[in-house]
């Protein structure tokens, strides 16, 4: 069994492609490779170019691969369907032609994946982490979101053979325990799996290990984050957007926060997980000068507690 550890451009502050402070995508590739990773995510739509030849050449030059692409957009608005499907097709057309990720025993579906996240609603962004004050969708709005997700997942699967994975995200309309349970009921398992994120789970008031256990049969891909407990307590006492909290350092290198990764490793080992785990640490891109040190620290910590890595090396 190999748990393959990769990373993502959000560790360099890449979440909003309109942000003028984003680092060049080739720098992200340079530093991901320098930190010892063999793979990473594509990042938000529009960050890396949709040019198969150019991206493939840059990946091969660093011996890297792409583990997943991302839909990070408004999944609720029915009028956004065409844009969502355009993104799906363009992302999948790219990631399926890039250097192929490794396949390990224990993976239900081969990478690359398409992570699907709802985003873009101020009323939920300012309520991130607060289930009691976060507005919920009406039944009709919920059904519209489900229809959009299922359309994305079917296009990825049927046209490109890509597995879509739903990612509950702080500040979106799939965040809290009731919403995760509802989306699991409403989107068939043969259409989409889950990407559970330990940091988002904790940020949103849940125990990450319990979320992994509860949705084990739907989990095809996992994100790891860690949370600075003191900063988390501070932002939870304020009205603050999710990424503003990240800009204040609520996310920290893995092993320096409050999440129990040895316990998570024990659970994943018991269940025979042989898939990908992507390290993330959202931040302000103006602080990306510390990204290389942080992603290396996360990788080194995970190695120290027994996770294998993307180059196949065995650890204790």
C-alpha cells in the first residue's frame, strides 16, 4: 500500500486567478519539485494555461505530474451550467493528456481527478465555520446545485474517463455535516465520489477523522491541511471571510497545528487506502516567499509519521 503525497498551488496563495499577486505557475512547479513532491494539482481554472504541449513540457522538465484539476465556482446558479461544463471539458481535455500519475493498489479510481467545489457566495463566505448562522439553500436551489454537479460529473466521466470528486469547502454551500450528508444522498456514487479535506472539516466544526470514517465508501481522494489553534480561535470570534482568515495564517504546515495525523494515518492504513493525499495550506500570495519551506515542512512531517510519498519511497 502506498499513500501518495502531492501538493497544490493554493500553498502559494493561488485561489483567485484575478489576484494580481499570484506567482508564476512555473515557479510553483519549480518549488513543488524542489520540496520533493512528484505531483501537484492544476490549480483554479485559468491559472495554468490550457496548452497541452506547454504544460506537459514544463512538467516533464521537472519530472512532475498533475493529480487533479479543479472546478471552483458557483455551483448553485442554473444559469452557470454552460460555463461549468465548458470548464469541465477544457480541464479534462488538458489533464488527460499530461504526464500520467502513478497508479497504486487500493485506488478505486485512477487519477487525475476533477475536484468540484462550490464557491462565490458572500452570505456563506462570511459565515464560514459557523453552521448556526450560515443560510441554507431552499429545496429548489439545492436541486439546481445537484443538477449542476451531476452534469459536471457525467461529462467528466462519459467524455474523458475522469472521476469527479465533490469537495466540501468552508464558505460554500456544501460545508457542514447536514449538507455533506444530503449531497451524499442526492449524487449517486457511480457519478461522483468525495474528496474530504481534513482542514475544511475541522474549520467547519467537524472531527476530520469522523468525516473520513463516515464517508469512507465514497472517498476517492483526500486533502490534508493543518490549523493553527490560536489563530483559529481568534477568527472564529469574528466575522471574516474564509480566505481572509487564511491570509492571517489560520492554516499552517502539517504537524504544527491541532489535527492528529498519526491517528489519521492509522485509520487510512487500517482501511487500506492506496490513493492520493494532497497537502494544502491556503495563504495570501503576497506571503508566497515562505511556501517552499512550508510545503517541505509538511512533506517532511508526514514522512516522519509514516506516510509514503509520490516517488515510492518507503517510510516507517
